[in-house]
C-alpha cells in the first residue's frame, strides 16, 4: 500500500532537477507514489497539481540566485494560502539559497546540500530529520540501526585518547556531529589486561593505545557522553584477560553493540597478553558463546590479523571461513564479518577485491535463517600515508573500492592514523570524506566485479583456501570430530606452520617457515630456495612431507 504521493519539481527559472528527482526516487523506494513536474515549473502549476493529487509531501528545488529564489517562494507563500489541501513542504537548494528561504519560515523541511542520503531516508521513514530529533528516533541495537539506515551503511570509527576527560569530551563532540553511527571505544592495554587486577597495572603504560578506564563507572560515563546528537551506538574491544567478566561489565555499562574477538591472537603469539595460544583460543570460543546466548552480535577479525602479518592471500581467505564457522558453531545469530582492504598494502586494487570476494563467498556460505552475516569493510592501516593530504585521497579511494561489495558497516579509518590516534576533528572529517564516497557510489559503482582477472583470482583463491581447509580436516580427522571448530587443532596448525605468517616469531614451539612475496598484485607463498611462488598443495607438502590422505580437493 502506498504511503501517499510526493510531488517534486524545480521552480521559477531553475532547471536543476537532480535533487528533486533523486528525492522522488528515494521516496518510491520507501513506498510513496512519485509525481515529477519537471524543471522551471511555475508556482501556479505546482498549486494545481497539489489540489488535483492531494500529495503527502511537495519537494521544490531552487539553485540559482538567492534573491530570485526568495521572490518565487514569497509568491508561493501568498498563493498557497488558498489551498484546501495542506501538504508537508520540503525545499532543496544551495546553502546560500536555503539560508534565505529558511528565514521566511514557510517550509517544514529544508535540505541545503550538506545533508546526506541517509538524512533523506530517515525523513521519509519517520517524518523527522535527525537534527530535530531525540533518542527515540535511533535504534539502540545494531540490527535495528542497520534496518533503519539500509541501504546506507553504518559508519564506525575507533576512538580513545590517553586522557580520560578528553575522551569523554571527544565522544560528546563526535555524537553532536551526527556523522558517525558507532563509536568503537579504544581502551588502553592496561585496561584490556588488568581491569580486574589494578595492582598489576603499569603506570608508565597508562593511556598506551587508548583510554585508561579503571572501573565500571568509568565505562558508564563514556556511554553517557554519547547520549546526544544521533545517539551513536558504542562498542569496545574484548579484554586480553578475564574476558567473560569484562564482557559482562561492557554489556551492563555501554550496552556493547557487538563483541569483537580475535580467535588466534591477544596472547603469547602477538604479545598482547601472556595467555598460551590454545588457552586464549578456548577462552575466545567461550566468549563467542557468552554473547551468542544473549543475542549480542559478534565480530571475529581473523582474516586481517593474518594479512597484517603478511600471510599469503590463501590463509586470509581460509581464516574468513574459520572465523564464521566458529561464530556459528558457538551460537552467534548475527555475525559481523570484517574485511580489511589494502593488506598487505602492495596488493593491487583488483587482486585485493578478488581476495575479499573469495572471503565473502566462504563466510556467507554458512549463512541461513539462524545465522545472519553482515559485511564490514575498512581501509588497511599500513595503506595510509603520513602526509594528511595523500592519506585523505587514499581513504576515499579505498572506500570506493570497498563499496563494490555493498558493506553493511564501514569501519572508517581516520586519515591521521599513520602519524597519531584520531582526534574528534579528524574522525569527523574522515567520516565526511567516506560519506562523500558513499553518496557517489551507493546507487552504483564502477563495474569492476566482472573483470575477468578478478573472477579468475577469486576462483583461484576459493580453490586454494578450500584445499587448505580440507587438508586441516584430513590431517586431524583421527583426533577431532570437528577440526575447524577445535581450539586444540587450530592452535596446533599455527604451531606447525599449517596456518602461518612471516611476522610470527619462530621458536621451538612455533615451527612454520612461510615466506611470501607480492607478485602481479597478489600476496603469494614463496619458495626461497627455488626462487618461485608455490601453490597450497606444494607448500603443505614441503612443510609436512605429506599430501592429503583423502581426495576431497585432489
């Protein structure tokens, strides 16, 4: 059933109809019937159409000289007083025209070019603009917020300064700007590791990598600071110790929008904690189950952890499947699959996109009515230049690439990250850069998905990653009923080098020998002795001295 009629036109001598036409297109998508009157429409024609069609809304545009626009609007005000039908009046124009028209006090809603597509969508769905609303307009949970914003992606950004008070003030400033949907709270390593053991905190490390938080009240104050503007959701990274108790605190204080937990990290492997690898992995699975039972979404960010350590593309693709598989096995209903582009940063855009498309296919092969997968994309940290102007261009370019995969969430990376943690000013500007790209690509991006080289690389990576996954299943079939979801198996794979990365420090316990090289825009496994790239079958045979016993992917 139609929500009503929306009439649109540009008025007077203005022939610029793109704004009105686009608004009508959005209105049709939201269930309204659209009537387009065209360019340079006189006031009398607008009024005749209103009396005839009884529209719910009328959207009029004018983008020329402000004084001329005011004259036409004054005519509209005078003549519309005789209307028997009173619609909602909407005006769209340049900022100078909108400023003059706003002073006349006639239009109910005015768009001045600084608005974004999601503002129009919000208005069409609710009858309100975000800047005239309160908390009731914004869903307080992730899936609700996603539904409200669709097809516009949610924007998330990491934020946490060494000063607690500056972090509180910054959260408020970011919320008031209304450009960010999710504040991803960055806590320092002391908080991640010693929240429940303050006696073990290292004072010289307070504020290292994020904001220091000492008690539950500290988290509550940070949440309170966000309750303004567009009331952004808040979430926080998981701890590196006491992971379940900290998860309970986060859910009670900041209403943690979702849990982000690494399956293979935050332990002896990367130095972010001192837990043994298998122990941390088992605790990660417990943490996944904890949130799954409570209906809280979960993100596993394995693929980019491997990519950041220069693992070849095959391992990053396989890790995407391992992540989604463990999320589903341990009870998650709403799963956020993160895809970090530009890692390693020497990948070509085409081969990078092919890798992410393969990751998406494997992750979403597990989706069903009880396991929903949401795509979250981001630029790679090593990709951004230390020169702000260059980094801004790179952020925009990476976002345009990401939009090829229709993300539900974009994890915005502040353009300053190569030099320093993002300030509120940097976050707001970075979000506006990303919003500009989204605005330009939401209705259709350059058709690179069907490029033959991208299709070929995607299929190659699917084959290689499936061979690796089947090798793991085959290798451990005698000791595990479910190797891909078994912490003992995955941790052993890392120790033996079946899952490996060049940046993992090799010891007596960690025995891998993986080398990688960038060739033709791809990150490939490398045989240093032979001086050539190798496929996954060859790599695993050289490493273990055996091929698969079964012929699953032979």
